[in-house]
C-alpha cells in the first residue's frame, strides 16, 4: 500500500498549519513498503535479523493498538517484539510466542534472545548455550525472525532500528539489573503515529494518535525453566545413575569417586531386584498354566468317567444287556460269548450267551446255559435283588 512520507515541519522545526501540511503531502512521492513478510510456509527455520534486516524506505509510522487490531495492509505487517532467555525451550515459551503472534491479524513476530554473557551476568548460569537457544527459537512455528544478542533493557535506538510497533510480554513485573521491572519504561511509554502529530497536538493543531506500546500476554502456569531445573536437582541421583549406565564417565557427570561406586552398587542391586521380579512373574505364569492344565485334565477325566458309566449301565443296567453264559466242557475249546440284540426299539440287548468249551474236539460237548428268566430254569434259584 503506498504511503506518504510526511514532512510536516518547517526548516525551523515549527509545525506547519494544516493547510500547509496538506499541500506538502500532495506533493510528496509515494513509497511502497518492502518490510519482510510473515512466514507462510514452514519448510525452513526462521532467519536471523542480521541476515534479513528491514530495508524498507517507506516511513515507518507507529500504529495504535486499535489500528493494529483493525488490520493493516499486506505490505505493512504489525511488527511485534518478544524477548527472553528461552533456556530449556518448553511449551510455556511456545504458548507465549503464540499469543504474541496472534495479537493482531497481520503480525510479524521478532524474537530477541539474550547472549550467554548478559544472561550469566544478570540472571545466572544456563543449561543451554546461546547457539542452542538461538536454534530452538528458529524452529518455532510462530517466530518470523530471531534477533541474536538482544539487549537486556530495551532502548529507543533498538526499537527504532528494528521498527518495532509493540512489545509483548507477560504483565508480571520482571525484576533484574537493579530494576523492579525492566519493562516499566515500555509500559509507561506511548507510541505515536508520527512525532509531528504529537508535537502538533502540543501546539494545539491536531488530536493525539497515541496508545501504549506494551501488550501483555498470559503466563502459562505449571511450567517454567526453573521448575524443570528443580525437578532435575530433586531427582539428581536417578539421572546420575542412569547416565552412568549409558556410558557417561563420573568426570563428565561431576560425580565424586565415592558417589560413583555407590551409584554403580545401587545399579547392581536394582538389576538383581529386576531379575528376582522376572523370576517371580515367570513362576506365577507357570503355576497358572499348571492350574489351567490340571483343570482341563480333571474336566476330561469327568467326561471319560461319565462315558464309562454310561457304557456300563447300557450293558448291565436294568434296560441294558444281561449276560447269557454257555459252558462248553470240551477240553481245549475256547470260551466264547454270544450276544443277541433285542429287536425292540432302544437298541438294548435282552440277553447274552457266554459259552465255555473244554476238552478235546472228539469229546462231546456239554453246554450249560443260563437264561435271564429263572422260570425257564427251575433248578436255578432266583437271584435276590
């Protein structure tokens, strides 16, 4: 979108009248914004500021929050700045950057990362070095540009150099470097549409077009770099023992000789406990399998027992077959059983013939036949029931 480069002041620095300013604006040259655009694809990490600095020749007029929320032209994104240490980059950092990126419809998010020297001087030692922290920010999807070696306290020169419209940070006072809140001057500052407009307002020509430059974000509770470090310190022994198992030396872990031996002994004890636990689990599994197989064997035995009893009752029960024995006294004659089935329904045998043969084949056979009906054999006493 073409914009006009205002020259609303005279050579003496005195604001011109509205009519003079209007005539001056009509004669001005139209300039196009060439500011870097927000990333639309995530096929590459975000660039560094010194690699792609804003070389736009169009005047960078400050925006009010109301103007930014209404939306700006495509070629004039709202330049939002967020800074920090970003040690052990976690979801709380990413959420804060997401809020800064989505403050306005058309935002270009610049993220400043402090160097190791500044951080160690004003805050303390970090887990990740500055190069690792720079790279972590470059690979965050919400970041459009990374500013290395960012200042601890923002200055007007820094804001002007990077053409920053708004500063985003949580509203909790950040005390450091001898100050109760390093963002206090940003919260109290006012950004104007142009220096001329405010000066003209002071002279009584125009209305002010100013608003605060600080935009607060919401802090994510339950997660912070300090919390993560506290967990590591609390479980230091566990992490030290684990890294010793993985091959790290005691010198690399800054572990004394005595502690190294203690950790290795504890690791051996844990291994023995694990073996005993595995043996117990396998024993329980074996007992369970034996019980299951025993149950199957008992069930099969019961089924076979029922089958055996059923066959026995079929042969010798009240409705089953009854033996009819035939005795053959011929010497050497084999014993034989003759069974006859009844033609009645049910298939149950009514009587059986059992023949015993003794003696030689030349001798006559004598046959003893036992009938089921005692009335047919008067010499046989009836069987008691």
